[in-house]
C-alpha cells in the first residue's frame, strides 16, 4: 500500500482516530520506524522577535491586541540582540533557530532587518525558521533568497471550527501563504492547536487538510492550548491527554516523512505523557527558556527525560561546523553541572 497520500477522506481519518489506543499506537510506531530513527528527536529553539500588540483576533493568543493578558509588548528586536540569542541557542546545542513575530504580516519597513536576521543566523550554521504571519509574493521571494529554510504558518484547526476562533483572516488566506512558501522552495512548517473546545471531527479535519496539501509539510507542530488568562479560551475544558496522543499518532500515520513536533503545552505534560507522544511518532520538540511568551520545561528536565528514554538528538558541532549526534548523558551532566 502507498503510505504517502494526499487524498484522505474525513471518514478514513476518523477511523484512524477511533481505533483502540493500542492498535493506533502500533500502527503509528510501525510507520514511524519505517521513515525515521525511532530514538531520535530534533530540537528547535524559539525566539519572539516582536511581541504583543498583534491586530489579529486569534482567541487562543496572548499576543492579540484584542485581549488584555498583561503581556509586556516589545517592538522588533535589534538584529544584534537576535544574534546574541541565536549564539546562545547554538551553544546550548540547538540546530534550528525559529524566530516569531506577532504580526498580521511583516511591515514593509521591517523586512530589511528580518532578512538580515535570516542571513546572519544562517551564517552561524544553524537552520533558520520564521513565523511572521501572511506573506506577499515579494516577501516570500525575499525570504527565500535570504536563505530561510523553514516558514511556519499554522492552519490551526478545521475549516469549520476556524471561524469561531479567528475572524480577522480566512482559512484560504492561510492556505495561500502556505502555497507561496512552497512555490518559493522553502520548507513548510504547518500544524495546529488542539484543546480549544473543538470536536473530534475538527481534529480529524485539521489533519486531513494538512495531509491533503499537494506536498506534506516537512514539519508539523501540534500545540496543546495554553490557557492564558485574559484570552477568550482561558476557561475552556481540558482535552483528554490521550486525545493529544491520538492526534500525534494520526499525524504520524498521515504524514510519514514529516517531523511531528510536540509544541505548546509540554510544560503541563508529565514525563509519561511525553514518552507516549514519542512512541506515537513525535520526533521534534522546542527546547529552551520559553516558547514565544509562555514557559517550557527546563532544558535539564528535557535532557534528563531523553536520557531516561534513551533518546538521542543532534547538537551543533562548532569545530566541524555541522550538526553531530549528541550524547544526552554527557549533555545532561553538563546542563545540570
Ligand atoms: N503571528 C504569526 C502567526 O499567527 O502566524 C506567528 C506567531 S503565532 C504565535 C504562531 C502559532 O502559535 C499560532 O499559529 C498558534 O498555533 C500557536 N499559539 C499561539 N498561542 C497559543 C496558545 N496559547 N496555546 C497554544 N498554541 C498557541
Ligand atoms: C507553533 O506551532 N508553536 C510555536 C511556534 N509554532 C511558533 C509557538 C507556540 C506559542 C505558544 C504561546 C506563546 O508562547 O506565546
Ligand atoms: Fe497575532 Fe499570530 Fe497571535 Fe494570531 S497567533 S494573534 S496572528 S501573534
């Protein structure tokens, strides 16, 4: 059977989700082993280069100007400061540096600085990723020419549920940005959020949309809603953690080659739940001091978990000027002194 497909029906995706957990995990792990090293997890570091005061009304987001979350706003960070943070991430072993801005789309006047960030981080030998909102054709070309490796732009949820979460831009706007990024030759990072009060159909609908893109995103972040006080979703009911694991497993089955990332929400997950996500096919995490504005587990906790699970990750080897396999045990000793 051809496992790489772009024609999934909602019914087929629902059927994957509805299997008994053990059958679903077995299927996901079988696909995972065929396409990836089952004991390797990629580590990215995030930096918010422009924080808060965003004109969009995404109901989950602490950075939207529509809600009062008490967040400290920050205009576009100076290029030099971004480079200092990138160097710190590289020294801590990150192989990909992701820069995020709370914009609807990048202001034209800020583009030269953004492009400079891409060039300089790339020169340091790390992979680059940016998430800046919607892009015009010209901005997409500029980012590609500067050498940007990945562009993150999430579909967030199913087309049906989307309208109750965001009204200031459409699902089609998002699909258009993704196709521009793909056409310009950059790698696509696109996923969504679960735990926003959506139904099981919406989790299926999100993954079906991602898997039916003409080419699967190279990177698929699955965020568990962080309920930030002051956002309209701060009181929503918790998602059953097993439904988070199921979402990871179905993403793995639908998009066998992709890196599936446990993104937001890891700080609220215990080690057992994270281990289950890795078994379900997650093979990437964000690691560092924080996500964009919300907390992450400490780096030493992450490395301790990797060590307990025998998980390997890559680190940047400055002498050889390329990534190498990291010995987590050694790193753990160094991280906790
Ligand atoms: N403004 C840009 C955009 O929306 O494309 C880039 C930054 S935006 C913060 C990136 C993603 O973070 C969103 O698409 C959403 O999936 C995720 N996110 C934001 N707030 C979150 C929250 N409270 N919990 C979980 N994920 C969240
Ligand atoms: C993604 O899907 N999740 C990351 C990254 N892409 C940019 C961001 C999560 C943000 C969580 C809320 C915050 O830290 O502000
Ligand atoms: Fe703005 Fe992005 Fe937050 Fe939406 S998710 S409010 S676009 S920063």
